[in-house]
C-alpha cells in the first residue's frame, strides 16, 4: 500500500509543487500526498494543494498559543489522516524534540545549502543564500535529511551541489538552487524513504 505523505509548508510551496508533479508523473510509486498543513493561512502552497484536490489544514502557532499546543494540534491532524511520512517543504517552524521523537526517520526536510554549512537555527529561506554569498563560497546546493531534535542536524539522505555565479543575488541563487537541486532531490528522497518503509 502507498505510504501516506503529509507535507508541511509555510509559503510559496514550489517544493510542494515539485512533489505533486513527481507524483502525477508516476515518480513516487510508493507514496501519495494525502495532506498539506500550513502554519500560515496565506501560504500560496495551500492554493496549490486545493488546485490538486489535496486536503489542506491551517494550524497557526499564534492561535494555538504555545509550541506545545501547536505541535499537539499538528500531531492530531496527522494521526487523523493516517500519515506515514512527514515532509517539511519550506516549513519555517522548528519542531521540538518531543514532537520529532514520535516520528523517528518519518520526517524529512529540504534545506537550501550543503549541510553542515549555513544551517541550524536562524538559517532559513533567503537568509541561507545571503550567508553563502557573504561568506564567498563558490559552491552551495541543497540537502534532504531526516529531522531529529537538532535543527538541520538529522542524518543526511541526499545532497546536490550548485555553482555560485558572478553577479548572484540571494534571490537569483535561491532560484538556481531550487531548480537544479531542491525540486529534483526532494521527490527522489520522498520515493526512496517511502519505498524503504515497506521493508
Ligand atoms: C526552499 O528553498 C526551502 O529549501 C527553504 O525555504 C524555501 C521554501 O520554498 N527551507 C528552509 O530554509 C528551511 N530551513 P517553497 O515554499 O517555494 O518550497
């Protein structure tokens, strides 16, 4: 049976779109996206879910009032959905050890750098690319990893390098890293993990 995938998002959702496109193209035969959860009610990712007939849920940390209540609500929705695998695809909230320990090797995240560079708390979205450009590295990339209690510290599943080019801005670099690495790696890793869960 296909593993049920819940994708957690906060923003534009281009990685969610890459997952949807891969599933539609038959590239995730061992999994199906069965739920999208956003902490942000205005995330365009929710619209992508709707357009593709995938149930969406909004769970706002602010409305929950505490990290604990926020995570309890996410847990309840995931359980109700029968989730097997959680994919963090541009989900800009850190999950506590209490939450991640309930899902050992069942949460994966895409991060827009070659971990262990430019990662951990405070490194998200464009900030990651700005830090890479400020440092002056010539190669960056993306990483897909399992999620544990250490932000961006779980076991690495896949990485892909991307060259920095003359004149790059954080925005230009972000787009290249997405196109050349994230949108390719994340669906591949999702399939790999779903397939391995059958063993
Ligand atoms: C992506 O680049 C993703 O790797 C990054 O945010 C962007 C979300 O874009 N995630 C992080 O920085 C997490 N630490 P998307 O909403 O279009 O997929």
